[in-house]
């Protein structure tokens, strides 16, 4: 029940906020057309229902949404919104999943090692590197790597998803070509998140290592490997699970800058274009997807809590 209430609240606020922005879809059609007059603007607004009060427009949109109909895009080709979204979804989703996996593979071991050897040379070195990662804007790093690896030393492509001769390549060459085009964007995604996650993992690990049951495990003569991975690390994963759950909604918003810089045809670029064109159906379709991802992220975080800490599962059954 609470999921439906939260989802309804998100859609109401989103629908209201996007109409607060100056400009409307009619501006792009009538302002740039010297032959368009006031009557043409009025006909356009009536065609898409923009002449109706805001609550009426929202009610009509909600009725269509109940039928899983996101409507048609106002700008451009007037294609169904869901068709445009599902074309861009695999690229953005794939890059984010790959980035998330790489972040976990780097950040979790880095945070655990920093906490285990606290105050040592490894911990101090990683702390400096992590603070540099915090201070480095993602767009600046992207432009810097494009300059170095794409222009000065042309090692990797810096724009688009495929090369011009992609159609004539063999399947193996196509795979490598796609991989080369995605190396830099995925690296920027990963570099922007591994620094923060490794610090969270380190802090959580330090707190767990101070607990009495860890001291007891050490006093029993258990090996460092058993104490670290069987007793400490599992409980230290709770903040990381929280961050992963919160990072799911950023699948769209976090990709806008990277996809715009590298000219990748993903959801972020689609959403940015829809905002600039005041394409209300397409904006709402993207925001609904973001709302679903937000609720899904919270659900996955709850499931992760239960898998990482059996006490949560048992307390839920007792309740």
C-alpha cells in the first residue's frame, strides 16, 4: 500500500514541477515558424490537451498510465514514449550494471584492506587517492581523458557507440569496437563512485572490528582470514547495501552528463533532450521509470539487509 502512495506522490509532484519551467512545447513549433500565428498555437495546445487545467491533464495522463500507456512524444517523430525509452534502456542499464560490478570489485576489497591495516602505508596511500577521487569532477576527468587518450594519443574513441565501418565488421570486431567505445564512459562512472564506497566500507569495517564478538573470535585463536571474511566483512556490508539501493534511481539522472559528453544514445541523453524540448509525455515517462527504480532500489536494499544479517530475517518472522 505504501508503495502505491509514494508512487502517486512522486508522479503528482513531478507533473506539477515540470509545468513550472518557463516555456512550453508550443514555443518550439510556433516561435521558430514565421507562418505560425496565435490560432496555430491554440490548435496545437488543443491537440495535445495543453489548454486544459493542470489537474485535468494529470488525470488524463494517470488514466493512460493505468493502461501502461505513456502517450506519444510531442517533439520530433511523435513516436510512443515507451518505444523511445526501451530503445535507450539497454545501453544505460548495461553501463550502470557494469560500473556497479566494477565498483564493488574495487571498493569493497580496498575498504576492507584499509581498515585491516589502519594507519599503515597502504591506508595512507589509498586515503590520498580517495580524496583526490572525491575532489575530481566527473565531467572534468572525462574531458581530460578524452584529450589524452583520444586526441594526443589516439588509443580509444571518444564519441558515439560504434565506428563508421561498424556494419562491415565481423562479430568479434563489432564486440571489440563496442567495448572500446564504452571503456572511457564506464571508467568515468566507476571512478565517480568507488572513492565514496571504499570510504564507507572502511568506516563500517573499522566499527565492526571494534565489536566484542570480533575480539572474542580473535581470542579463540581463529585465523585472520576467518575473522575478517566470515565474521567482520558480512556485517560491515550493511552501509554498502544502503548505497547500492540508493544508487539504483541515479540510473537516469547520473547518466545525463556522461552520455552527453560521449554522445551516447542512452536514457540520459534522451531525458536531457526531452527537458530542453519541453516534451512533457517523454519527461514524465522518464520520471516514472526513475520512481519505479527508486522503489525497486529500496526493495533490493531490504532484501540485501536480510541476506547480509540473519537477525533481520528472524526479527521479521517474529513480528
